[in-house]
C-alpha cells in the first residue's frame, strides 16, 4: 500500500492567528513600524494577486517604457510599483521612498510624513515574469535620523543601519521573510483564506554544516568574470562530488533556496557590468542583512580594490550596484579564499590556486 501524506490544513489553530502585525507589535512595540509593515504586507498581497491573475487580466508583456537602468518595463513592474508607492505613501509612516522603477527618490509630503525610509524593488526577477516563474519583492527600511523633511541622505546609508529587511516570494505559495534588527529572521506564509501573513518559522538559520553543496550563478557570463571567481566555480565543479548548479534567475528565489538548503549565490562583477548588476540599496543590503542574521556571510568579493562586507558599503547614489557573493559561511569563504590567494601573490608570480579553496578554512 502506498503511504500518503495527510492534508493538515484542518488542524491549523482556528483561534490563535499569529499574524504579521501581531508579531511586529509584540516584538517591537512600535506602532508606526506595525503600520508600515501592514502597508508592505498589503502591497505584497496585491502584487501576489496581480501575478496570479496576470494571464487572465492581460498583465503579461511590456508596458512600453524603460526604467532607471534602461531595462524595458513590464506591465507587472509598473503595476507592482504603483501598488507599493501608493501603499507606502498613504500609510503615513514614511519620509523617503526609493524604488528600482523610479529614477529619483520620492520625498513624502510633510502632511503624510512618518519616520521610516524604504528602498524597494517592487518586482524583482523581471525576466521571469512572463513565463510564470517565481518573482519577488525586496525591501530595506531605515529609520530617519535627520530632523525635518525627508531628503536623499535619509536613505543613502550603510546596510548596517537598516532596521528591517525583507523579501516576499511570489511562488507556489506567497511567503514573506523578514529580519528585524537584532531579532533574527522570520518566515510568514500568506494564508489566502483569511488574507493574512501567518508566522511559520522563527529564527531561521543556515544549515550548521553549510548545507547542500549548491552554487547559484548565471554561468553564461563566466567568461567575463575575474579569474578568482572563475576558479572558485571551477572548484565547485571538480572532483567526484561536484556541487549542483541551481539558478532560477530571480534573486529572491535563489537567495531563499540558499537560505533554506545552504550553498552560495554569486552575481559577480564582469566585463559587461564592472560594478556588478544587482543594486546596493534594494537588492544587496536587504539580502545581506537577512543572510548575516541567519548566520551566513554576504560579501562583494574584490570590489574597488578590496573585499567588502556588503553591509559596510556606503552608497553614493540610490541606484548604485555591487557584486554579490552570499550564502553559507562554508561556501562564501571558499570563494573569498580565491580572492585572498590572488591578492597574496607577489607581483610577477602566479597565485597558489591549489591552496585557495582552503585558504579561509585554515
Ligand atoms: P531585475 O531587478 O531587473 O529583475 O534584475 C535583477 C535580477 C535578479 O533577480 C537576478 O538575480 C538577476 O537579475 C538575474 O540576472 P541575469 O538574467 O543576468 O542572470
Ligand atoms: Mg531587481
């Protein structure tokens, strides 16, 4: 007889709903932050709904405009951005908003101003929108420290100043992963029957041993990468037990899998994009905060002459980019060992590549 897995949905507590707003109030006692997170949750739900209905509502395809990076905007990019901007403006908890889809920061009018500043990519993974593959929203929240009306300086800050970071994944289920400063990483799943995000997992941590041996990168670009990155990935593929390659092409999905299963996600600088592709404020920083709080490592690799902890970058522009290497300590350190080895070679000599994979584990 085949074994069966029982549908436990009827066993879910029918009384004790551990909602996101309850979680935020209980853990921060900050009413304005609770309102802000409610606005973000609302925008995530509306975006999830738009993604689900896209085929029926004629929401696939191009909107006919380009965004700040010169990328063609999809209808869902535009709609999700409008949803987020509207929700965040009208919650009266924000002073400055930065979106991937808006060239300039949005300064909230004084009559609607609150104390938080939010940088977000409303629908990340644009290349996957039209083929119904998981996409996501990424956001980082700062608390305003300079009195007066909002300015760009309220949000052009280091990653380590973030008070909240999170992403929402629009996949088979809609899931919100949030890190509140000093309170670890928490998972919330959208229960569509009541329209609420319910707390499902507390204090998410990377697997202690580094987890599954997986590397995640757009390897089609490998010929354009620097040599340490090429050699690190070659190392992952070598030997009798090579790493598996998994790459969705949506940062939210690739980081979510890395967080839960282990391994490393790499989007390095390359000859095409010497500063990297991903954005510091609304891709790099929020993911770095989550990864570090879960016990992982988030680095830029060699960038502007040194290896940076990603959270230490000081962005000068709201759409600035950086290379990204993040994941379990085991695998990020393995990649960084190749950068250390390259840097340690005296001029005119070849790096000792044979020792690179263990350079940071000794
Ligand atoms: P987007 O903000 O235009 O969607 O670009 C960001 C996305 C990330 O989600 C993903 O990690 C990366 O770009 C994929 O890039 P590529 O298609 O070059 O592999
Ligand atoms: Mg993006």
